């Protein structure tokens, strides 16, 4: 499976085209819209989210509520576009109009794509970079992820996410009894955190950063239950599932690191404290006594829950800007101030969930190729049976 996205933050619309979904998967716009709404929420979001009510229009690939096997196109309108029609207009403008265009950006924000993107593409108005590098694009990545999630749920695979750290405040009690409970508890928390006390402290940390004109980052965790063992492969670098998941997480705006299971802590432990001992029972088949490696060994799933963490740096758009240089005069100036979020970690948890869902759905469709959902289900059922009998 593959997908592309298109769209500028303040352009008319965002689009994604998804290819490779088997035919016969039940899919409703509301399945997608639910996740789009989740991505918009979270303590620390800025004013843009009050302007938008992201909803996907399905313009191809679905008929009577089911996928056709043909490309699925999803379109999300930017409500804010109406305020930007002149600045972001599609039609050519005169040199004089270009000189007087509002909201040009010539003072790149440190940490954003502005300067490198401008130098690379020769853009003298750095808005040409900002518009596409903005995390607004994650809207349609979440839409594509929601489509992947509907396929996974048909195959008995459930996914959830939660925030484990914001601005140095760490969740202490991240326990949950079922995926349903994790989903309900995180939905009830304004920062998508399972620990109620930490949620309160995280919100305070966000408010303090905002009051200081600053931003803060954090860590999100994605968990997946129901993946059979052996998805991915050890035979080649580009078939290892962990490397694909890592790339997917790092492709999210502002994400700087990724961990599986205990992650970087493995560096400080003995091998006997890292690896998960193997057991077998009639009912479960092979399983692990612990899950420190987060459900991945040798580039493949182990059948244990997948646990993927991503670290998000603080958003680089600051109301208390850092030093920069004006690209026209080369003089020292403060970076441009743009509307932004003081913390988008809760929203990023939903994005990370979507990115992981996409990679898993894609890996499954690659490994058990079938043009139809029925065929895929049968193939996977056979494989699950094979695992039990091994
Ligand atoms: C975002 C929309 C953007 C930003 C944010 C994410 O909208 P606007 O630029 O109009 O405020 O709020 O993106 C960033 C802060 C960034 O640095 O990329 C969204 O839809 O999530």
C-alpha cells in the first residue's frame, strides 16, 4: 500500500490518495472524521484549531460504504483558506502585487524548515516553505491512518496511544486493563495521559510555557494488540518492520527519536534484564514472559503487544522568538512570529497512532497479498493457525 498527501496549510484543501487497499473493507466518512476530531484536540493547541472542523470528503474508491480496490481519495477543506485567498492565491500576480503581498517571511524560525527549505528551492518568501512543512499536513496523514485502522480492526488488530511525558512531567501510572479502557481514559484526558495527577501537572507545564511565549515537547506511546508473530522480516534491511516503524515515527513533524519497548534503557541493563523469555501454552501458543522489547525481535513482530514511543521536540514557532537573520538584509533580527501551538504532543499521539497503523496495515497487505478483504482474512487465519501448530 502507499499514499501521497498534497496541500498547503492555508491553501484551499488537503488531499490524500491511498492505493492498495483490498476491496470490500467497510469504510465510512465518520470513521475518518472521528480521528480527525481527535487530532484537533488537546490542551496547548492554538487558535487555528478553533477555526477548523476537519472533515474528510471521500471522492473516490468507495461505493455503498465499501472499498472498491481502486485508489481512495480523501479531501479536507481548510476553513481558514477564505482569509488567505489573496496571499495564497493560485492565479499569477504582477511583480507589483508580489512586492506588496502581505505576510511574507524573510526571518527564518530556528528549528523549522524555513531556512534550509528556502535555500534548497530558492524561495525568497519563506512562506513557500512554511506552508507545506507545517504540521497541518498531518490532518490527511491521520485520514490515511484511519483507513488503515479500519482494515486492522477487521483483522482483529487494535491500536491506541497515550502521552507519557510533557515538558519534563512524566506519567507514573500508565496502567490500563484493556485497549478499550486505554482509549476511553485517554479520550477523557485533555493531554491524552492515563495518569490523572500527571495530566494536571502537564496542563500546568503547558500553561506556564505559553505564558512565557515558549513551547514544550514530550513523549507519546503507541500500543498495538493482536498482531500475529512474524510480520516483517529479518532477511533484508528494508524488510525489517522496526526500521519501517522508526521511519514512520520520525517522519512526523518535530519528532526526533523513537524507541521500542524499554528502548534506550537497554543500554544500561544486562542482557538477562533486556530479553524476553519464551514460554508456550496450549491456549496461547508461544508467548514471552515479559515484553521489554516491545513486541519486536529480528525485524519481526513477536505476537506480543507492540510498544512504540516517539519523542517530539517543542514546536519551533515561538511567541518569544529566537535570534535569526533577515534573508534580504542579512541583519540580525528576531525570527518571525507565526500563530502556533504551545504544545501539540496530545495531537501528535493521534498522528503517531495513524503512522503506526499505516505501516502495520501496509506490512500485512504486503505479506498476505489479496485483492479482497475476504481473501486477506482467510490468508491471515491460515497463517495464525500455522503459528499455533508450530
Ligand atoms: C496545524 C495547523 C497550523 C499550526 C500547527 C499545526 O496552523 P496555522 O499555521 O494556521 O496556525 O497551528 O503547525 C505548527 C505549529 C507548525 O509549526 O507546523 C494543525 O492543523 O495541526
